[in-house]
C-alpha cells in the first residue's frame, strides 16, 4: 500500500461516515413521514451536502494524489471530514418514536440550522483552498493546480453563494443563494456526466 492509498482509505472512511449520517437522517425522516411536513428546503440542502461530499472525495484523488504525505495531511483530512460529519448530522432533524405526538417541520428545521450546516460546508472548502495555496507554494508541480483560473472562479462562486445562504438576514436572499449553489453543483455533476458519456465510444471499441 502506497502512502497515498493509506491516506485515501483513511479520508474515504471518514467521509463515508458523513454519507451514512446523511442517508440515515433521511431514512429516519421517511420512517416518521406521517408526522413530517416536508417542504423543499431541507431536501435541497441535503442534496447540496451530498454532492459536496462526493466532490470532496473526488478532490482528494485529483488534488492530494501528488501531495507529500505526512501526519499533518491526515490531521487536515480529519478536520475536513469532521466538519462534513457535523453538517451531515444536522441536515435532518432527530426524529424518534418517543416524540411521536410532535409534528416536525423540515422548513423550520432548515431555518433553525442553516448557519451551522452551510458554515461547516464553507469551512471545509476554505480548508481545502488553504491547502491548495500552501501546496502550490511548496511544490512546483502542484503550482499548476493552484494557479488554475477555473478552480478559483468556481471557488469564488461557491464561497459567495454558501456564505450568503448561511448568513443572509433576508429569507428570500438565502433561498436564492441555496438555489444558486445547488444549481451550480448540479451543473458540475452534469459536466462530469457529459465527460463520462464521451468515454462511451472508447469503452465500446474494446
């Protein structure tokens, strides 16, 4: 096992816990659906968080594959994954049979916890941005990634939208920011799907 494979297994395990927490929260909500008022804000937030976790999993392969491995990198990955875990665990409310007499409003839950969830997502992205800058300064080969205009343009859109969704005092602005960052994330997924589809003829020729 190479150093990166060791790091990736550790990082992937931690992010996997976040995915499990997110899916588990959704499953608990479905289990208690008779007393849940769904709305669309929390499901949209959950989709956004899920896509961002998947994106970070991919970024670990693309960005950190060439990074020098040491304990500090493990600590950084732990910080990122722990931040995602907090976001995933708060995205859906804790519903249980003990509170069967209580109605749960997912839109109200969104407004009560949006700062924490979006703040965690924002924090994780800023940690990665800082790591990219540091690695770009320390390694000439990694500087190509750090100097990518597309990377920082996307990061600017993401950070501005996420911060607005988290902290805007006006609900319409926050909802609009959620829509923007979710559509941006879906657009990125659509681009990835198009790239994958372009490989179809290549695989078909074998």
